[in-house]
């Protein structure tokens, strides 16, 4: 319930009564004893003209990412997560 206040999630329970948490786009946040990690990279001070760009070198608002247990990282906004 607490997590759903910040992120739109779906929770399932597997055969061993373990909870699995997914974003509505299917990214697994928790499952099989592993958890993904959110991170934010700041682009500095925000201003009225600061804009998001999928290219992190051009983004004026920073980036929110999910690092998966396998080590790969997904840009939350850029991938509509």
C-alpha cells in the first residue's frame, strides 16, 4: 500500500506465497528474493525552461531510473514505466 502511493504497481503471489511486485508496464520491482532499485540523477537547478529529453546529455531535469537485479538500468520516463 505504501509503495502504491508513489508508483502504480501490480502485486501477485506465487505458489510459495511470495509476493512479486511489478509496474503496470511489466517491470519487476520485487520477486524471487531480489529487488530493483530506483535512482535519480540530477541535472542541476530547475528553471521555467528546463525540459526533459530522452538523451541524458540534453535533459534539463535529470533522470529517474530503475536498476534491475541483473544490473541493467531502465530510464523510467523514457520508457513510459
